[in-house]
C-alpha cells in the first residue's frame, strides 16, 4: 500500500476525531458548570438559612418538590 492510501485514511478520520473531541469538551464544561452552580446555590441557601436562624438542611434531604394544587 502506498502513502496516498494512508494519507486518505488519516484525512478521513481527522474530522471525526476533531468533532468528537469538541463534543466531549462542550459536554464536560456544561456538566462542570451545572455542578458548580448547584454547589454555589447550596452555599448561598445555607448562608440565608443561618441568617434567619433556621437549622441547616440535611445533606441527604431531597430538593423541595413544588406544591401540588
């Protein structure tokens, strides 16, 4: 097999690798930002509860569900 075959293989795989890498980094950043936002929101909520003299929310407590009508 000559070098033009391997060059064609290489150039046909490069777009897939680039798009896959881009997709991975975009999803990773979305997940990290969501995790950070939740952590910051929990810290702010704890500070506000402390200001009002309320007990802290247990770590294992689920998020408050919206009231049903």
